C-alpha cells in the first residue's frame, strides 16, 4: 500500500476557499446593514492582491503596493457597498479620499484583532510568492497589533491548505 493520498476529483480546496471568503462578505454585509458602524472595538484588516482581476484602486496605490495591500476598516471609511462578488469602500490615504473596489477572490487575509479572529486564503497559482507588505496606511487610528500571521499564538486564525501535488 502507498501512503500517497490520491488526487481528488472534487475541488475541495476551491470550495472551502469560496465558503471562507463568503464569511468576509457576510460580516461586511452586516456592518453595511447596521449603518456602516462597527460594533464595540471591532475593526478589520483586509489584505488583497492589487493586480487581481476586478480590483479597482487609484493608480498611485497600485504603484505603491504592486502585489498586496492591507486596508483598515475602523473609524474613517464611507460608502461601504457589499455585493455578492465583492465590496467597495471609500478610504482616505494621506488625507486624499479614494474609492476602492475589491472582489472577494482578491482577498488573501481578513483579520479582526479586537477578537483575535483571522482568515487566511490560499493565493492562486498566478499569485504565488507574495512580497511582504506593510499596512497601506489609510488614515485610520491604527489599533495595537498587526494582522495575525499564524495560529501559533493560540489565536482564532483559520487556514486551510489541502496541499497540491506537483
């Protein structure tokens, strides 16, 4: 007998990634339905691929963050519009307003440090080997702590890796 796991004919990794990204949509949808007011100390770090299909951000931000960008939704955001395939939001960068449109498929990380919750998503093959990035520095009051990178500290980070055969 072999210890090798056979290739699945069911795309479990894709199905799970889509379901977890739907969690982000549901959370943002509840915030939008509540008047775009975040309850309590909740705030979100959202990291996304800046060149992913469907991402719309100002050219100056795309130049500054050619691979990934992390935005913070906390106190100073507006026009949150949540759709089935993504969301748009207004943020300020160095006191310059900007409109961002981000499909859920572009998101690589969603973190709510107030409750130590995070989701990390697999990058697609075209997006492999991301460069490390700092938060974009949108004009938010930065909360203490950075996005959670792993679950070694006992936090509630969910990562799913089905391990692809090469």
